[in-house]
């Protein structure tokens, strides 16, 4: 899947605003539920364990500016996807806090998919206007529209 559009990997079904989560693990679980409910996971638990392991191994996937991008390649992923979550209050991801959470699910065999998405997100998220738009969005559809305008390959 070297050429993809944002519509191939996310939708309003994969966006959760104002998540009531006590910590990063609860947010990861919430976003995994969205990916699972959208039919993108064949084994939710295997995928979640892979994300947890990566978070613990790396010390957290926060990248500054209030952004975290937990992600994993897993045999539990059937179809690649990106879920977005915005907790009501910033949460600790390692030693940083984040209120814009993008969770990437990549199938085991996909070598470049998550790297491409990470690069696109990281570049776009450097722009204050994109981050501000995500923080001010009032609906999942608005979040997807913002992503569609910013991310392409």
C-alpha cells in the first residue's frame, strides 16, 4: 500500500474527542477499540500488547508540542489505520504531556506504511495552525477534513 489517501486509513469512526482517560494506557485502549470496531484489527489484544511494549521500550512516543504517536506493527492488524484521540486533559507519554494522540496500526507485513504516515504527521504537526485546528475541532468529521487537507503521499 505505497500510495494511499487519508480516506484509506482513517475516518470519523476512528476519531474520539474529549476522551475521559486517566492515563496514556486508557487512551491507547480507547483508540484500539475504535480500530477494532472499524474492522481493522483481527486480534485487538495482540495489537494493544505491541503498542504497550513499544511505549515501554521507547519511554513514550511523545514528540513535543502536545503530540504523541503510539504505534505498532502487529499480526493483530488486518487493515492499516490511524485513530485520533483528544483527551479532555493532557496525559503523560513518557516524560512529556500530550493532548493530540495519533495511534497508527500497521499490519505485520507492511514495511513502509507506518513510517510514511509518521513522517507525514511529524512534518505537518510542526505547523501550529494544524495543531490548533485539531485542538479546536468540534466533530470527528472536522478532524478528518483537517487531516485530509494536510496529509497525502
